C-alpha cells in the first residue's frame, strides 16, 4: 500500500509541476532548431540574469524549464537546491529520475532529475560546481571537472574528475584517487526503493539515509539528506553532510549544485537579454534567434 500511495502522490505532484512549468515558459518561439541545449548556451546568447529559461538537451523528448545561475562566470544549469528543509528529499527512484520540488522560485528546493542530468552531461564535457553554507554563515565550494551521469540502465552512475575548492574533496571515491575504494569506476545512484549495494558500509548508508544519493562510503558527502539545525546526533547518519568540511555530526544549512559546459563561450558585450518572466516589459527582446551553432559553431 505504501508503494501505491507514493506513486499516486508522485503523479499528483508531477501534474502540478507540469502545470506550473507551462505558466512559467517565456513567450518565445520554441521550435526544435531554436532551443538552447543548456544554460551555457543561454548565457552565450547574451542572457545575463539569473532566472528560468527553456532548454532542450540533445535526446530529450521535451523542452525543460530550468533555473540558470549567471553568477560565478555565468552559464550554470542548477540541478539541486537546498535552503530551508521544506521539500522532502526522501523520494523514490522514479521521482529522482524525473525530478521534484519547486525550481520556479529563486529559493525553492528541488532536484531537476537524474534523466535530465544524464542528457545534459552526455552532450560534451561538463564541470560540476557545489556551493555550501553552514549555520554560522561560512561558505565553501567544491568544483569537479569531467562531471557525467550515466543513463538509467547504468544506474545513473556518477563520474567526476579533478577537484578544486575549499570545501574538501568528499567525492574522491568517484574520482578513483583511492586505490582501495570500491567505487573507483564511479558511484551508482540509490534510493530506499532501489538500492545499489556495494558492501556493508554502503548498505548501511542507504538504509539509514533519508534521501537518494551516490553512496559509496557512508556520508562522506550526501547533499540530499535531511536538513537540521547544524550539529546533530552522529549515530543517525541522516543530515546534509560534507564530511571533510564539518565531519559527520554537522548538517549543512544550504546547498546549490549546478553544471556548466567546460568550453563556455562568453556573449558579445553588446548583447544582453533578460528572462521574460522576470522582466515582462522586455519581451520584445526575446524574439526568435538563429540556432546556436550558426552563431558560435558546434560545441562537440
């Protein structure tokens, strides 16, 4: 009965999300040759404001409304945001595959979806950027080169490359730098109803965590777990954790995860556009434009 209840709840949430998405799509021509593939192309076309934009990654059957972060160099496609704990991240495999939450508001919590994330990162070489903040107002970041998520058949396996940042390399197991790691070839995604067991430690992570994540060693880094008020009971293993920064017994306050094409192109200085849903008076500037490849050439 619980599985049926979860599926029914998810269908209702998906219907509501689709309704909201239709309301937020900008008033632009959405022909298949006119859609951006990610926020990197949105930025390269002169759109410089944070906000919702419509993209269609290669292979995607539909267009997607995504939140683009134009700070930190611009062109970032946000796929996870944690702010206040209002959104439940203890979800099923299907929900994590297709996405959930509120990505329509600047402070909404959401997971874009493993399937869109796979399609995005299969288009070329992508960087991962993670912003974190604790309850004392301290901020840290982590960046990884060569970020890729495999398809569902391969269990949305995570691959990352070289690390940079000041938060610590909590995804080192996925990079293969530890020769003794059971996850040197990448980490498969797991949820409570679709566990991918590797060993006893990994199994304990999946059973005790209240989230979907790429589990290898227990909570070396889990940014989808429960949000708590900073320090929490160490034996519970169920807080938003980035072990190298705050250890196991501290739940991080806020998180943003986003991806960007490694070969990001910068827009000409004279071109600046704004998302029509935030600046309706400038809708005339958002008319149909030539395909991205005609302006900048193919990225792959």
